[in-house]
């Protein structure tokens, strides 16, 4: 499909988070003209644990993103899990598909790194530009571009046109919403709060997950809802946060910031998680999960990352899946742009939702079952108390929660997990 003189690019990508930047990178690499819009200017922050599982790292390796330690990439060995009176270490699985290490990098630098990487690949990166709304064909309803505003000048509205638009603008998904693509009510929704502390734990080689949060001394006080994390960044700081998940789009009505402060008041003194050592505000965000906004393709618009609810219901990770979706979306769009007929163009684009669901649909459906179980704190308590001491069980659970299992030719636990994901509907 040749680029018409009325178009500004082959593709417009709205949002330069990990998913949007990956999409733009892959498109530019294949020779397509792509405009990547970001409403903020870099560096800018996003509410996130800053942890990258081997699944996410494998996507960054595939992109060719350099990850040297001197640029703030902190490598880790696996996950330390604490709960039910137990503390265990779960190394990242060593598989053919994924590396046996994870990473941590603050989103203030990660997103800028990936956006500049896409720009270096040939994408036209435009920061401080907000996509205000879609430009729709009056007869077909198909998107033909977006209206944009530069800076804060509400009068400075212009148009950018392209035959395909990618919505990667995060949970708000303004363009998708304007086109009538709204969240599905019966999909999980997470809530997370996090901040940073200067701490001697900054160079710990393990990411830590606290499956139980107490309002006083551990095992001798009341159990709080949710789970906590401590992710070392290697630069003197640790990312500390807590999250909770609901099996529906209506997140639990809890004061998460108060829960966090209660947890911090009872943290061990040698962690040095004090107000004096806190760096930045305590901030919160919603985590849309399990493909909670569909269809992922509609009338020329593709959804990538949080805009499509691509956060994992198992562990709250969204970065790896956004990177993966960007890669798949770029391949689908390249196929569509190469078609000479309008029918062939649309037919290629319609393959995107099925391609995503083939990768993670069954896994996310299984995650929805998982969420319904663990949203009950008492069930979570029993699972941690009796499950953590069983090495073989935890090996399987770790592969499941981290999405670290082989899809083909794996061991017994891999094959079991593959079978489970095929037994449920593909999202």
C-alpha cells in the first residue's frame, strides 16, 4: 500500500512507553515512516516496579538494546519470596528461550532509552505533543490520523494523518476510548503504589517479593491485604511498593498509601526505609490486566501495552508484554502496508488480535482464575504457608508466575503449564 501524499507517515504511534517505542523501532527498521508521539518530555516517570523478568529482557535483546551496568541496568539472579514463615530463593529458570537473569532499571531512564533507540532506528520522535482525538473517515468510521496539541497551548491544534494508528497511550487510552473501545468489566484490575529509598539493599542481587504485609511485628500482628516488593536498582536506590488485585475492573476500595506507610513503619531498621531516605513521592497507578480492553484492532487502530490491558494477572508485569506486542504489531502492519488492495490491507491488520491471543491468551485466561483465588487473603495465607516449603511445587509456580516456561520441547513442568494454558479459552 503506497503512502498517499495526504498522509504524514505510514503509521502514527501514540505514546512512547516501552510498547510504543518497540513498535516504532521495528517499523522504522523495516523502512516504514513512523511518527512516535509522546505527550511528556523526557525524562519522565511512570508508576512501576522497575523490574524486568527474563521474558522482558529477551525482548530487549531481540530489539538489540544495549544493557550495560554503567547505564543503570541492574542484573538480578531471581526472586526471593517471603511469606507463611518461610524465605526461599527462586533463581530465574535457565531455558532455551529466555536468559537466566532479570534486570531492573528506573522508568525515568528506561522509557527515554527506548524512545531514543526507536529514534536512532529512524522513527520520527516528537515529545511534548499530545494526541487529542482520532480523525475518522465520515463514511467508514475508519481512523485516518489524530489531532494533536503541542505543549499546553489548547488553541494550537493540528492534524497528523496516517493509514494506520497505534494506541499505546497507557491505561487512559484516549484514542481507543474515543473510538468506543472500552474496558471489559470482568477482567482483573490491579493497583500499585511505590516510591524509592536510599538503602544499603540497593545492590542486592535478588528481587524480593513479600507475600504478606503486617501492621506490626511479623507473625504477631494483623495481616494487611496485598503484597509488597523490593527491587534493588544498584545506584544507591531501591524501588519499594505494594500492590493488590481485584478479579473485576473495580479495584478494591483500600487506602493503599496508608497501607504502605504502615508497612514501612514496621520494616526492619537496617533496611533504612525512613522518611529521611525516601526519594520522590509515594505515587499510585492502576494496572489493567488480562487483555481488558478489546478489540485489539478496530478500524485502522491497533492497541499495544496497557492500552490493551496487557499487564500479566500473575505478577503485574507489563513491560515485557508491551515490547512483545509492539514487535507483533509492527510485523502485522508491515504485512498490511505491503498489500496493494484495500481488502488485503485490512485482512492483514485483522490478524493482530489473534496473533496476540496465540501468544498470551490462554496464559492470561489462566491468570484470571489465579486472581480469583489469591484475592482472598486467607487463601493466599494457606498457599504461602504450605506451598513455599515444597521445592518441586515452587519450581512450577515460579515458572508460571514469571512466564518462564518453554512453549516447545520443555521439561515435565513446562509441558504441564502449556497444557493448562490450552485448556482455557484464549482470552
